[in-house]
C-alpha cells in the first residue's frame, strides 16, 4: 500500500492532536492532585473570605533594601469578589477598597480620584489575590495548560512542570507562568513568570495550614534570565495571621 504525502500530513495532524490532548490531560491530573494537597476544592469553594498580614522586603540589584512594608489584607470570595488592603508609609495610612464594582483609595484622610491611578491600584489588588489562589483556580476556563515534564531547579531538585497562559498564547503582552510541583506531594514548590520586561522566579519556603487551606507563609522572589538562572534576590515575603469566614 502506498503511503501518500497527504496521508502523512493527516497522520501527523492526528498524532499532534492526540499528543496535545494527552499533554493537557497530564497537566489537569497534576493540578487536581495539587488542589487536593493544598486543602481540596470543597474547602476552597466553601471559603467565603480570608484575611492575613503580609510583610514585604524589596531589594535593589546590589542587595540594598529598596522598600519595606506591612499590609493588612482581606479578600471576600463570595457572593462576589471584594478586597481591602491597608498599610502605613512615611507615617501615613494608605487604604484600598474594592467593593465588587469600584476601586477607592485613601492616603490619610484624602481620597484619590484619578482614574488612571485607581486602575493601577486595582491591578495591585488583583495581583495580590492572584498569587494566593494557586492551585485552586488553575483549572478555570480560559487558561492554556501545557505539561512540560520534569524540570531541575537551581537547588538541584526535580519537579513536575506545567506552563499556564491566561489568555491568548499568541499575544506577546500576555504573561506566561511556569508552575513547579513536588513529584510526590504535588505541593507547589514555586513558579516562574515572564512579564513584558523581565522574568521572576518565586519559591514557596514555608506553609500555613491554620485555615484548612495550605497558604504560603514565606516566599522569596528572584529576578532570573529566560533560562531560570538567578540574577539577584528581588523580594522576600512573610504571610501570617491568616483567618477565614
């Protein structure tokens, strides 16, 4: 039987689709195991709100301290998303409230009305929530999942790796995330992210399970190159005093 060129392309296309499907299925399986390890979908879905205190140290490339802050944070998941964040800078209290529809910001007693400024502050709120919701929202619609196999991290540990893109993979402005899972427990060891102008690598160093959800307790963030090689320590984070409703 002759194997025509057209048959070859048909066979190749079928093989590609099958491989892509298996690839995504493997990613979904790992994420489901990770969700179970981090507290389970039922526990996460029943969580109406949670609050915490977050301490942040940002560093310049030469290792000197750029900023230090302590934030009080509360997120409400149900019946719709709301957020509250406050901190003190230069003896002035800063406060952000998102009520589900509108973002408001106060610096001391003065409310800031600039729409561009408020839009940026809403991005800060979203980013703060985004990095605390993993792995529970990784299976939401609109996420492009790709299993990449085993990766060796800078400390030599080998981890399961899944690439996640929120949005159109062809859009260069869309961030690309790589999540690294322990091969036995499926805890999230850390993640790497590509933004418009840099790569970062974040490590989960300790955990808090006081709410029934495995939330991060300590993290370190490094600026890295495209291959994941460390360039310098960019940030340290402490998360504490978790509580829930």
